[in-house]
């Protein structure tokens, strides 16, 4: 294929991939192996910002000598780790993901070559593993259903930090808002206001695998729902805070309607939606309860931690 003007412009830029490691060393190993196997990607640096509770990550340096590992006491939440990784990387284009994500071989190249001009950020598809249990599938679906197939290239109301690309100039322009904590809805909202719509491409895909206790999954959804709600009204006028708090009891119905509509777009997804229905409802209610408390109290959860892995199946 002949080189386009866009390709020539983009490929002159330096590239960084930042991995937020919050699940397990096994997950991180698999994530980095997928990055090593990227097809047709330009040279890129890899920076890992790891939760200290995962254990010592220095042992991975021998297997991945080109990867820069960052691990600091007191920096363990996903929002803190994302900020730390973004501060440490050097690329003009920056791809962000998490250790539970396995990148498709074309992931780096696809996001790197997708134009960023007049776009706040660019993201891609997030799918569960094909062998996920119903509860594991539900855990993924509640979090990422907006980014699961079918996805059409174009403007998107939101993107996930599990599969997103930024331009350094954009992040630098709003650096004061994410120096210590990278709050996805807030940052993406600012990028959209300042630089243009968020854009999603079906060509860039990662697959998520989480194997956690279901009770921990429910608590994680509650905590992140409360974080979302509290952050959303942190600087909002009183009228807007009251509106969100009063409207919040309708959240389960609204979210369920959106999830069902997405599921009905694919026969395979519809079948899994039915199988995972009880788990989906529990996770949806946990998020909704947390979001409502965030609106009502304007307080973040006591801890912003992810559910811990109990094992990692082969594959």
C-alpha cells in the first residue's frame, strides 16, 4: 500500500506504551509478551507502572530488558499508577493499557497510525477472552460493553484507559489535572472540550482476562462507581449535584437498557448475556449503588483497589 501523508506524519513521531499493572505478575508477563509480538509496529518504549502489592517486578527485567519498571510505595491505585506511567514516558504518541489486557498483534500499529489531529484521544475494541466463564464475562461486560464488538469507526462518547492513545501535546496542555491522579472521565472530558471528539477504531483490539472472586468483583464495581459519582460532582454546582442524586435511582434501568441494546447487536453476545444474567445484575447494582453514594456524599470510596487475581488460566 502506498504511504499516505498521514502515515508519513505519524511515523516520524516517537512512541511510548504505558502499562498499568494492578492484577498480577502473571498477567503482566502475558501482557508484555503480547507487546513483544507486535506486527509491523514502529519502535516504542514500554513503561510499566506497577502496584507494589504485586510483589517485586525487578525479576521481570531479565525477560524484558527493554521495559522500564516503576514501582513506588504509596502509589498503588489505578489512577495514581496511570499518572505515574504517563509522567515517566517520553513518546509524543502515548498508548495506555492495563496488565489484564492482551494486545492483538496489530494493536500498536493500528493506534499509532490512527490520526490524532482534531481528536481528543483515540481508542479501540475491548473484548473478553473467548473461554471466559459467565461471571468473568459479566465482569468484563459491565465495565467494557461500550467498546465490545460490533464497533463502528467514528466519534465515541467515552474511551477506556485499557485501550487508548493520546498525544503528548494534548496531555501537556492539561497536565495540572492528572499529575497525581488520572481520572478517566474527567481527563477525557477535558480532552474532548479542548481538542475535539474522542474517536474509536475497530482495528485496535485488546482482550481482557480477569479471574477474581465474585465478591471482590462486586466490591470493585461499587468502588469505581462511587469514584465516578464523586468525581463527576466534585466541582459541579449545587443544582447539578441535586439532579444527579435525585436521578440516580433510575441508574440500574438506564444501564441495563444500554447493556441489553448492545448485547442484542450480536447473537453470540446475546447468548452470553443470558448465561451471565445473574452476575450482570449483581455487578450492575453494585456500580449503581456506588455511583449514587458518590453523588449523595461527594466522597470517594475508602479504598480504590482492584479485585485480586486468584489464578491465571493458561492460554
